């Protein structure tokens, strides 16, 4: 980030406005609206800077502009010369205004046109009377503070009030009713609301595979409890000041034991916090989400599950493999290669049955045992197979072959990331997708 975003309080302060022209007039008008006292000047003289809080300039002779810039920099006075980045110590954003609500957009000077395009888009989605909602918040600020002293609870209340009925009424211009609704909501507000937990699926590795519901939960969470498989891009979508707690989990290297995680979730919720428990893929597929949900249920903590794209789906989609196929796969089996006490306890007879696709999670270290077990039940070693590492992410790697071939090659191929095995005739049916327009479009999808 090249610039520090900030809003200046210029009320009653002097702003030097040097030069002439429309662009300068526009800046002067904004300064005036912000309460600044304007000091217009046609020629620059260092004495002008006495007591000046900020300077803007345009349409003055070149030597005046550079003299102004140098003098301001020397005195630590913020200066902006319109359309001359090299003569600016601050830049002005494109802005969207609704009374006291101001949205500022900057591209760091890289593409002002893009900033203006973004402004148009934001203009279109912000209600015209949004400022009234802010005014509502301002009006009740001290009463809310007095009634709900704890910050997380207060924030939760304000989020409900400023997105619920009172806000809708204010946006519709029905100020009196909005205030009545706000006051009623505040009267009802439990001083110590109970927290809750959302078990959220983070998807397989790309932030834009998240569901909109998960995105909303992340934006509202006070705490995010996450583990290793959660992509960094997803974590970045959490509310900026949300606390993050890493609880690890890697085969044989559990940072926090499962019971510890269960207890942690219960305790955080009892503090009145909104907790997002973020898990790779889907929380209810080999993620021990079931155990966490049960612990929450037993502790009487309100909770819900927000599904995610599980690894098998993310991997298959990106590798272009149909998991079912009319001709050869009428069944999809999700199976874990994880062992208890080192023994792979699977029903190999069932897994070896033809007409299905096997998606094997956590199967890399027990691949030999799986292979042996399947062959014992008469499975065909030449069945198409694929190992996919970091599937669904931009770092996806694939090893394609027959079952026999990939068992042979896997040890030398495997890297650091999570690996999924897909096995079955359907694996040979797909075609790797061409890098598609859809992928490019997804990358530029505006996340709310
Ligand atoms: N709940 C997760 C699975 C957790 S078990 C889900 O629904 O996807 C962890 C195993 O999932 C890993 O050992 C690996 O086999 C698989 N896995 C998870 N993410 C993966 C990814 N991006 N690519 C390949 N395999 C993945």
C-alpha cells in the first residue's frame, strides 16, 4: 500500500488554494464543505504557508507549483497539485457521499479511471438515504453504550439495528418510525446475549469457492478459529478486527487436541462472542465437525453449519473429471485413508465393486495398504486413477495414470499440500478443462 488512508478534520483550519481552474474549484468546494477556511492565492510566497493546514494547487506557473511543493514538504504541510503525482504528498480519492457516510476509493494513483468506475458501481448499490441510517446510529450512540457496555455485544446489537427494520425505515425516509423501532429494539436487547458458533466450510483452496453465507458469517465474526487447510485468501475475508485462533491439525501433529478445540468453542461462545469455526472443504466431511457440533449441542450453545465445497468436488472440477457418469459410475464413495492405530479398516469388498468412483481423503500414507486391499478383492489395477494435490487452488498438481502406476510413482511425486485420490473408470472420462473465461471472471468477482 503506497498511501495511508485517512479522513482529515479541517474544520476551522486554513487551506491554501493556489492557482485557478475547474479542477481546483472542485477541490476548493470540497474543502469548504469540510469546514476549512479557504486562502485563495494566485502567486505563491512562502509566507502564505503561515498557519496553513493543507495546500492544493492547479493552473499556476510551473515554478510556483514546484516552489509550493518544496516549501510544503519542508514544513510538513500536506500538499496536492492536481494531476501531478510527483508534486503531491497526498492524493484525493474518488468519493461516494451520503451525508455523513463517505466511501473513498483509491487505486494508489495507478488508475484514477478505475477508481471512478468503481465509484459508479458503489453509487449504484448504496441507498440514497444511507446517511439517515448513520444519523440514527449517532442519535442513539450514548444510549446504546449505556445499555450494552460490553463491546462485542454492543457491536452485535448495532449490526442488527443498522441492518434491520430501523435501518430500512430510515432508508425509506421514515425517520420517526425508524427511531421508534430503534428504541424498541434497544429496550429488548439482552444486556448479555449468548454467543453462537458457526461451523463454516472454507472450500478446498480458492477464496472464490466460498459460499455467500460463509462470506457473511466471516464478515460478522468476532473470532475465527481455523486450521491448516484453510486458505489464507479466505481468512482475509474475515472482519478486520476479528481475533484469529489457529488450532493446527496435521496428521500426527495436532496442535490443539480435538477436545481442546471443542472446549475452546464453547468457552468463546459463552463470552458472548460470535464464533466462526472455519474448516477446509466441508465441515461435515472428514473434518470432525460432527464432534464439534455435538459438543456445542451438549453445552447448549446455539450453532449452525455452513457447508463448503469438499475436496473431492473442488479437485474433480478443476481436473475436469466427472465424479459420476451414466456409462461407468453410478455411485460416488467418499472414503478416508486415515487409520486408527495404524490399521486401515475399510470394507474393501464394497470399495472394489465396479461402477463407482472412489474419492479417498487422507489416503497418501496408506496408499499401499489400500492398493493391496483392493487387489485382494479382485480390483483391476489398470483402473484410471489420479492424485491431486492442493486441488481447487491455483497450485493444483496432478498425477494421472492407472492405479498401479500412481501407487508406484506417488512417493516421489508427493509434495507438501493435501492430496486426494480419485479412482474409477470415470476418472478416464473427463478432459482437463481449458483455462476458461469463467476462471478469469471468477478471479475478478467483486466480493461484497
Ligand atoms: N473437510 C475436508 C476434508 C478434511 S480431511 C473437505 O471436505 O474437503 C483432509 C484431507 O482432505 C486431506 O488429507 C486431503 O486428502 C483432502 N483435501 C482437503 N483439501 C484438499 C485439497 N485442496 N486438495 C486435495 N485434497 C484435499
